[in-house]
C-alpha cells in the first residue's frame, strides 16, 4: 500500500467513526462534539488538496512507506 492510500483509508475511518460517535441516533453515540473531529478531518483534506501537502503522508514516507506518486 502507498502512503496516499493509507492517508485516505485513515481519513475515511476517522470520519465514519466520528460520525458514529457524534450523531444522536447512532448506537455508538457519545457526544455531539465528536462532529467537530469530522470537520477537522474535512478541513485537513481540503487543505491537502489545495496545497498538495499532507503531514500524515510526510510522516508515513519518513517511516519508509512508498509514496506511489
């Protein structure tokens, strides 16, 4: 797996988990403040799409994961 694939999988998992924890009708509901984490992940995806730089991808590359570009 390449670094960009891992970043997208992790981002998707974070979004789904934070939605499950933040939506009141969810069986996993904890608190609506978890929706802020969803927004945080979305803002970071937007930022990386515009700037073409992602901190997590940089960290994964330093750990030896190939970039796949």
